[in-house]
C-alpha cells in the first residue's frame, strides 16, 4: 500500500511541475502575442476605415503590417541584445582564463623562485652592509623589504656565521 501511495505522490509532484511549466509557457506566449494581436486589430480597423476616407485599403493594410513587422523585429533584437553581450563577455573571459592557464604552464617554476631569491639576496646584502634601517624614512615610491625576506636573510646570515665558526681553521 505504501508503494502505491509513493507512486501516486510522485505522480502528483510531476503533474505539479508540468502544470507550473505549462503555466509559465502560457504566460510567456500570451505576453508576447497579446500586443501583436492588439496591433493586428488596429490594422484591421485602419484597413476598414480606409475606404471611408478614400484611401487604398490594401496600401493602408500593407503599411500597417510593415510597421508591425518593424516593431516585432526591434523587440526581438532588444530581447537578444543582453544575451549577445553576455555571450561576448563569457567568451572573452574564457579566452583570458585559457591564456592565463597556458602562461602558468609555460612559466617555469624556477623563474618564480628566482624572483624570490633575488629579493632575498638583496635584503641579505643590505643587512650585511648595514643599509637596512627601519626607522629611516624611505624615498617616495620606494617599497619596504618584506618581513619574509628579512627573516629568511637573517636566518641565512646566522647559518653562515655558525658554519664559518664551526668549519674555520682554529688558531693554535
């Protein structure tokens, strides 16, 4: 019995989804077609009254139909414009992502570590020369040394001093 109830509930849920989809479709279609039908009614009235005014009925009807076609085409183009813009943005971003990934793959890791080691060597040299002073004002636009480079440089200097004292020949 539970199996039958589950199947019935599943069917009811599927019917609810189908009704919602049908309702959305009907709303969209009626929203699109109602203005067109209103314009067609105006065309019929204009064509009917054209003979009373002494105008050519077919010329008035054709003129009004061409105006309707123009308006419908403008609506279609204006509705598609955001999609085209978003599509262009998406393809541009996808190309940028692909180019970045490709450049990352081609860029050797040694280049990235070389840049870090250059900054470390420069900081190490400045510490040894006594040129690195934190309380001294920097020139305009000059960037301070990173704390990471300072700490690594100090650590290397300390290791070199320890190594030099351990392995240096001792005076006897």
